[in-house]
C-alpha cells in the first residue's frame, strides 16, 4: 500500500515534469520556425529551469542594454531571435525579470528611437530608452512565455 502511494507520487511528478518540458520544447520549435520565416537568427538559450544552479547567469545578446524598467531587471533569456529588419536590429526573447525565479516576460525589442509600437491594445506595455523600443507582456499565471508567435508576427509586420 505504501509502495503504491510512493509510486503514484513519483509518477505524478514525472508527468508534470515531462509536461512542462514539452511546453518549453513546443515554444522553442515555434520560435525557431518564426526566425526562419522572418530570416532572423535563432539561438536556444535554454531556460535551464531544471539544470542551472542558483547563481548561473545566462549571457545577454551583445549590444542589448536597456536601462529602464523592466528591461534592466532581465535575469535570464531564452528562445532569443536576433537579426535586422529594414536596417533596424530586432531582438525577440522570452525571459524572467526580477531574479531567477522572477516573473516571466516576453519581449520584442527594436534598436531605434522611433515609436514603432503604438499600442493598439492594453495587452502589451511599451518601453523606450537607451536607443531601444520594446513591446512586452508579463505572464498570465505561470505560462513561461507571454507573447504568442502570432502576436510577435503582428508586431514584426509593423517594422
């Protein structure tokens, strides 16, 4: 009886773990396809939810630095898409802000001083500083990405 309870507990944990890992893999596949369709470069930057120690830092893409809220609080990035559209550098990524176990947040950032993301909805917030403008959305519940690929393509089409 006790063995059966332990087995069911371990099985439940394994199913939850596998489900979460599948979600991350599906998102990575969708982001990789997005990068290919828009002729941009994809880099995995695996979130390392299960693998990294507490003090493991993931590097930010070269040249990306926004010194304003919440971008200055980005602690981890993954599913990073980097490239140029119409002569402007574009970065798209999933991240956490406010520490390793912080809030999930997805960004579409463009290196420009123009206001490219006039908000047509309250879904995204817009921040502009340090020569970058970014549209971002914080998490809903515990979904590890907050901008769908369809919404990212809508934002990219404005460039």
